[in-house]
């Protein structure tokens, strides 16, 4: 199964910034570890949601607004692609994402053609 | 004794479906095929007699139906190619050996990636063989809502890749606890008088005990359910709730009490002292005359430490009130919170009534009544209120 793993930061960035240097190193090491796991395909890191521009089209005209489609806290923080046997295997990988233990979350979305 | 058709269906549905899901890897296809096979059996067996091996017959017929369907459906042709390579098919080709995959099925239905409502509905439909309409009526939701819930859950199992397997050792405990929670929830829904759900939960509990014979919590849950259910016929009189003390003990089901105690003994022999074993032990003590309230209070204390549940503390308060008097019970209750829990107020009311503090008792009964929808419980509270105002008027 192919899963798109969607990382939400929630409060994780603030909480991680308050960690000791040692703990911060662990956070980086954990992300690095996930990138190197078999079955993981990384996606270039997402920049801060406050630098996002959201586009809607109305009457054929592109309308832009500043910021993400949802609120800043609800914005997607990062993505990676995971090839795994089943949902249990994906849950185990998701549980290793640091954001998930510092007030953020990981959403596991099966890759599926909906159209 | 010849088992009735209904009994055979009841016993075989979960097993046949489990094997089919394992073989086909698709809930909908498996369910359709099983349904067709059972319908054919319902048509033919009364006429031609029940085959020697009903399970093998049902399994073979369902498998043939499923294979036909796959062949007919060209979009699924590639799937058939995949299935042919599956070693399971050889097992299925053998008419006498079918792997029992009910346990895999239970763990799939109770996977934590599904909502608890969906877990409950799926378990009743897929393992228990209840119809969508029966489940909808039992949970007081419209049939289309329940149908939608089941469709969504099955779709998610497939789309999200929820595995069909018994969880590996490091996940087993927490996943088994989720399964037990679903059975417990079904039982609790049935305890308010919907007997078919209580019976269903006990049936599931028995199947689990058969499939996982050495787990004390599985036995403890079954013991607890059997013991509570043994008092079913005496818990209501004329549509009104009857408290334990006032129950007609000759209407308790002594065979079921014995069965419950036997399960409890096994649980304890297996070294169990988890929350279901404790609840089973408490239920067993409640079925004794006279009740050993000190022992019950102590077990509730142990359960409260294990679960940190204020509801358990409330139950402990009832036992403590029996030993040390109503004031002692009230002291525990007053620290619990649980402001919107109707049993907190009905328990407080009962203890206040015993102390002769009628005004306070009346307020507490009224608050309990506000929070109660259930007919039998409401009628009980109404009667208590009437009795109270009678004593207050005469006093």
C-alpha cells in the first residue's frame, strides 16, 4: 500500500523550540531516521504556512489570499510518502514522527485514485 | 438433537464469513457470497435435509458464488489471477478443512482506525450475523444511517489497508482490549433491557474465550456478563427497575451464575486481576446472599486504582455505605464531580433518603430524573419521589 503521510505541526514547533539542545538533536535525528527508512520517499520540506498564498478561481479570475487555506495551526507542515504492508505498519512509522509527540499529529492518507 | 437451521446459521455465519474474507480479501464480496449461500441453504435444507457437514457446504457454495461473481465481473478479472496464486485457495478446495479466521476478523472489525460506533456495528453484522436493520433498531438509529456506517467502515478497511490478521505480540494486548471494549459496550447497551444485545455480547464473549482460551481478561469479561445477565429476569417488574435488594432471587438464573463463576475461577487460575476479572468477581459477590459488602468495597477500591474511574468510585461508595453507613458513602460521592451522571444523583438521593434528609433527597432524585431518558429507570425515580413526598406530608 502507498500512503501519503501528512504532518501537522500544531504546537510542535513552539514546543520543540523550547527543548534542550540534546532533545532538539533527537528531533532532527528522528526526522533523519524516518527519511532513511525503507519504503519512505521524502518530499522537499514545506516552508512556513505564513508564507503560503492561497488561490481561488471565481468567474474565471484567480483570487489570491495571504496564508494557508485553513488556519495557521491547522496548516499542513510536511509530507512524505510511505510504501508499507498495511495500516498497522504505517501507524508505527507515524508514531515515530516527532511532531506527533509534541502536540502535532500525522494523518495517514492512503493513496487512491478518486476520479 | 438436530440443530435448527437458525442455530446452524448463527454458529456458522461468522466462521464462513471469516474464511471468505481471508480468501477473497474483500468484505463486500465475502458478505454477498455468504448471504447467497445462506439463502440457498434456507431454501434447500428444509426440503432436502441438512447436509452432513453444513459448514463445508456453506463454505463451498459461498466460494463458488464468489468465484462466479468475480468471473462475471471483468473489472475484477485481474483480482482472480491474484487469488489463484493464493495458497488459501488450496485449503478452500479441500471440502473438510477450513481455517478458522474469526479471530482475524474480530481484530479487523475492532481496529482502532475505525470509530467505536463502526467497530460495534461491524462486529454485530460481520461476526454476529445481525442484519443492518436489527443493529439499527438495537441502537435506535435509522436504518439508512446504520447502513451508511457499515458501508463506510468496510470501504475504509479496504482503502486504508487495515490488516486482516491477529496482531503481532507488541500490539496484541492493546488491540485485544479494544475488542473486549466493543463486546462490553454491546453488553452494556443490552443491559438496559434490550436483551438481544446482551445475548449477542455473551455469544461474542464465548466465541472469544474459545478462540483465546488463556487470557484471563477474556474469561473475566465473559464471567461478568454471565453473572449480570443471570439477574435479567428479576431486574424489571412491570416495566419498572427493581434494585438488587428487592429482586426476587428465585428468578435468578442459577445455571448461568454457575457458568459465570466457572469462568471467573478460570480467569483467576490464569493469574488474572485485570479490570474485567475484578468486575466479574464483584458481580459474583453481588449474586451471593448475604452480600459481602466489605469484600465488594475492597475490590472496587482495587478497580478504582486500576482505572482511575470516578464511576467505579461511585460504586465503591455504595458498598462503603452498606458497611459504614450512608454518611460514609456520601463523603466519597461528594468529591467525585460527575455532575451530569444520572447514577451519581440517584445514588446520592438513595443515601440521603436513608438518612431521612428528605428535602435533599428529593432534589437529588429530581436531578437524576432530569438526566434520565430510559422509561423503566424514570418510572423508578418517579415512584421514589412520590413515596418521599408522602412521607414528607405525613411528617
